[in-house]
C-alpha cells in the first residue's frame, strides 16, 4: 500500500493505535478511491480534450488572479464590476460577510497553494515574497475567527507546505526559511484569546490588534457561535502545532471539539446550528449538513486521517449514522430538529451541502453521494448555477450564487472514486457556465440572481483558493502535477497539509479526556479501505444506473416524501397527516383534524407543528406569487458585450417583459431628469430607452411623458444615493391608481448603485446600448452580426489572445482600463456569509409622493427576504402519499372569487387556539434537552 493513494480495495483492518504509515494508507478513504475503476456510463474523454480543458482552467485562473493583482492588490478582494479592490471600511458594510476581510491581502494568501497546484511556481515565488513584504497581521479590525482560520491561517500553512516541498526538490524557493510558518504562528497566537471562555468554544470574532473584551477591541460581547465556526479549527491548529512544536494550538482546538461532542443530543446524536459559547445550550436546534454545521463533520473525518486519533473516526461514524438515519432522504438532505429528528425543520436546502457527496466519497459511501450529486447537477442545469438555497420541489429560495466551489469539489472526488467520464462532462459544464455567465472584463462576478443572470460586484477569495484547484485536478493526469497530491489532505478551504504531520511532534495524548465510548459498538464503524469490487460489483454501469432515475427529478417530477411521512409517526391504519397544500377551509373533516392537532399525543403535536410550518411557508409563497419577479438590464455595447447584468425591479404597468420579446436600445437621459413634465429633449430620447430619476411624481406619469416623447422604454434610477438591490428589498413600481393600459413601453427600476454603472458608462463611452428583459440573454444571440471579439460569443477565453481586427483588438485591450473609469462604488454584495447565510436585509423607503409596492421581507420559517421565486416546474407535481391535491385544485378552479385572503381568516382563528398547545410542545422539547 502506498502512503495515500495505494489502498485499492484492500480489506485490511486499521489498528486502533495505527502508525502514521497505516493511517496515511487509509487516506484513500479520505482523499481518493480507486482511480483504476471505470464505470463506463459515458464516452471516455480523450487526453487531448482533457488537456484542452485543463488549459482553459489555467487561463480562467490567470484572468481572475491577474485582474486581482492588477486592480485590487493589496486589498483583500477584487470588485470585478468596478475593477477595484474591496477594502474594509471604505465600502458600505455587507454585514457578517465582511468579517472575512482583515486588510491582510486575503485573496493573495488564499491563492498561494493554488499557484503550485496549477504549476505556476514562478508566480508562487513572487506571491510569497509579496506576502512577506506587504502583509500586516496587526490591523485594528474585527474579523471572523472561523474565516481567518480556514482562509488566512490555512493559506499560510498550505503555502508553507508547498514551499518546503519545492525547496526540497532543489529548483525553487531555495531562499525560503520558514517565513510563512512564522507568520502563521504569529496569527495563531492572535486567535488564541478567542478561546477564553468557560466552555473552550471560541468567540466568533476577534480584533487582530486588541484581541477580546478590551474597549478598543469592539468585540467579545457575543454569546453564540455556529457549530462549524467552533468545530472547523483542528486541521489548521493541529498542523501549526505539529509544524512548530507549540502544542497549545492543537490543545485548544481539541478542547472545542470535545465540548461540541459532549453537547450533542444524546438520543439522536445530532448537533444544532448555533450554540451558546458560555453555557453550551443549543440556540438553534435544527440540524443538517449545510450552512452552520457542514465542515464540523468534515473535520472529524479528516482529523482522524491527519492525526491518527481513533476518537475522531468514532465521533464521525456516530454522527454519520444519525445523518443517514434522519437527514438523508435521497436524493435530498433536509434539516431536522435535534430532539425530534423525525420532524423536518425546513423545506429547503442550502448550497453549502453540495460538499457532502464529496465527504461521502471520502467515507466510502458512494451510492448516496452519486444520488445527491446528480440531483444538484440537475438543479444547476436548470439555473446555470446552484442557487444559495432551493426548495424540495426545486424552486429558487435564495437566488444568489457567490461562485461557490463545493459542487466542483464533490465532482472531483466522485470522478476519482468512479473513474466515470460523466463527471468530466459535469466539470466541462461548470467551466462553460463560468465563462458564459460569470466572466466579466475584470474577473468573474458572483451572480446576484440565477434567474435573471444579474451580477454582484464580488469575487470571493475562495473562488481562487478552491474552484480552480478542483477543476484543474479534475482534468489533470498525474504527470501534469509537479508533486504527488495524494501525499496531502485538503482542508475545507482546499489548502494542502502534508500527511507526514501525523508523526511529527505527537505530544498530544490521543486519549479523549471528556468522553468515554463504552456505549459505542465498534462493529458499527468502518476501519477499512472501501473495496472497489464491493462498491462496483462487476458492473461497469454502476454509477449510471444510480443516476438514471434522477435525470428528470428537477423538471418533471417531485421527489417522494418532500416532507417525509415516517412509519414511526403513525398508528396502524391511521391516515397520513394533513398537509397545508391540501387543506380546504370548507372541509369539516380538515377543520376537525386541526382541532385535534397538539391535543392527543406528541405525534399529533408534531403533525400540528409541521402543518403550521407548511402553512406559513405556503402563505408566504402565495403572497410572492402576487408579485412580479425581478428583471434584468444587460449592457450589450462595447466594452461590456452582454457580460454585465444588473438586477432591476419590475413595474405593475406597461409592457410585460416576461410575455413579450425583450426591448433593446441605446439609453439617453431625459430632460427634465425627473420626467415629471413634458420632455424638452424629445429628439434625444426618440427611439431610445430613457433614463429618469425617481421622485416628485408618480411612476406612471414619468412613463407617459417619456412614451409621448417617443422612447421605447424607461429606466427609473433611485434618487436615494447609495441604495442597492442587495441592501434593500427588490422594488416594484406601482401604478397611479388609474387605468394604465395606455402605457405600452416597458419600465424598469434600478437602485442608485446599479444605475450608477450605466451613468458612468455613458460618461465614458457616450453610446451605451442595453437590453431590457426578464432574464439575461445568451451573448451569441444578442450580439449576432456585430463585429466583436469572437471569444465573447463562443465563451472561449483561449481565443481572447488571438489576433482580432485592429479596431476591435485595440478596444478589447483597453476594456480593462475603461472599466476602471466606472468610479462609483457598486455594492451588490450578498448578505449571506460564505459559511453561514444570514437572513437580514434592510428595507428601502419609497418616496412619499409615490405609490410604491416594495418586496417586503416575508414572515417565514427561514427568515429570508430574498425569495421572489414565482416560476413553476415544467411538469405537474403530484403528491405520491396523498391525492387530495387534485380535489383541492378542482374546487379552487370552480370558485375563482375565493382568494387566499378569504381562507386566511378561519386559519388564523384556528392557529390562535393552538398557542397553548404549541407552547407546551416547545416546552417539552426544552425539558428533554
């Protein structure tokens, strides 16, 4: 057996006190499975095509990294729409997501080991020198302990790991003398004060200069942290201890993990999302494998591989058994309550769970990994990217996509496990979508809304740290990489730590001091490498046979058991519980069922709580369906060529862009700019799309004035300086209370930040052409017949450097510089933290003189204010457990005058009667804790 990749179907048991070589040998369990196994479900990809795709990944990385270094460095991140750096305190706050920024050149540090993986050793050497010369870790700034650990400490350790590897090879880094490690140790000591709690769980934030609790620190008053935040430290902290010999780091990280293990819910063996760092009480008692918990599970398994401590594997296996028992509902992974694990906590999934199929591969549980990955891929094929959250019937719940790498990570591990070329095609799709929809002149922009294709002025550091690493490794052969990747383990940020650390400075006792495992049955745990003959029993189409039933799961069917009906919840012969979507207020039987909920038993109480959750979400969805979805303004003239898409609010009057062909034209400012009187420059707006400022009159009046002047469309720009679609609910323009059928042109609304992009473009380029539509259009279609760089139409960045006609080549070479002239800051930031999505968005207040219809935050279980999904599935969804839906739809169709509002009143009165029962049910949960 080789150190990390040679365990090909062995059946050998790993001893509980394994030497490092035996532990490293099991890294096939945690890094790659047998690459010799090939399930021929798809046509093999030639080496030439794989090499071409690998080169395309290299070019994409150069485009992202080069623009960061040119336009943003030494700032933490690049703002790709405005070609500038994002500096903490100089841009409007985005909430928790800004806690990753510490004025320490985050993207550069996060990209260090990616440069080596991509065989860019000269660039790596230059980058290390820049880090040593320019980066300051003593800034007066409050940062996330979790993000700083995985991105900065992990980045420094990954860079150090590969720097010493290169030095040993004798070709590069001969001058290197552990400087990155010294910086990592300095940072480690700066993070240690966060652990000054009675529980050993760290504070979520710390001031790099002043630490915790001091008046200057401006932090230290928090009481809660997420499970992943406290449980995703052991790899980096242990590696720091093993590299330096300072055991304190590993000791603190182990203590935090021990405390989380002690606080697990003993009957379900699940952990909650957030926990009180002082008392250990669970604050959020829902449990899943996505945001808030995800990497806690990942680090338990990987800590076993890196450190050789059996207790970590025992803990992981215990949790994994609970996950597969309660959370896994193939192909779905749905959150449950830790005290009532048979009760779903929500009806949607977040994008961060996309890492889990990869972790299941490392565990050796291939079948559910294939199923969940295929479901996620079908969602991606529907929306081009994985939305931040989507419902169990695959509607968009949160529409953002900050270019997350978790799905690419799972794709890589599934390909290494199965050898199935199907996963190469999946990777190819990811590359094409990134170039087609996210690539902009100054890098790659996150998606503000996957439905419209609009962008955010955001390119997170994890995009360079992880996405390009996994995509390149997916297509690379062993000889394409300058070192043996199987000698390393990936952290959650895809930083590389060497497996030989398992025998270095092993002064930490492997005996867990806070838990005894006498209650655990050793026979339940996997101690061997997965045998590929068992994984793929003489069937070359194994993986394909698992995927095939899921091919149409998104578009044409509803998965069985969206809200799982469990055998344990029913008495013999009992009917399935009443579902909110089936409820009819005129049905006496339904009303009688409602009265019984919560009164008879704990099972009835569960049914009642589930019904309430469904009813709240259904009510919220009904309200959303009365609103119009967001629209898109796509800039298609030079130098944008359709690559910049802005989120726009719709109007309740005028041309409906969802039912008619998009409107295309050059833009022109109206005079007067507010559009509240007859235009004095009708010749300027004739046949064009007029720009108007919000305020001083009704929206419909503005529309009539520009329409009378000959405009073919209108864009109203908010007069509230600094407003953005990301920091305010999406705005919907209402009519004036009169008949607006006379308005025939489309009208869209842009907040100030988005509008400034168009205004700055006009100042720089004079002629600016835009497309008003319900969603972003394909570049090849909208630019057909135009003389533009062909790589833009073909989404082939390899053609970007080919010779073009001189005028077009010159203009393309200047495009990056021209983008810099867009001086107005654009903050289209995602309010959801990369590891723990947040819920809050501030509201925009409409002008007093306008009758405005804003998309106000909805009261639903998730607390999200970003769920504006109104589209339906292509096929009919039929509940396989309960057929009352058909009868309900028939009765609703026959009573068109019965609105949701008429149904709400009896429900409200019934829910009011439940208050005491529900409170008692919640108290019962608290008592069990």
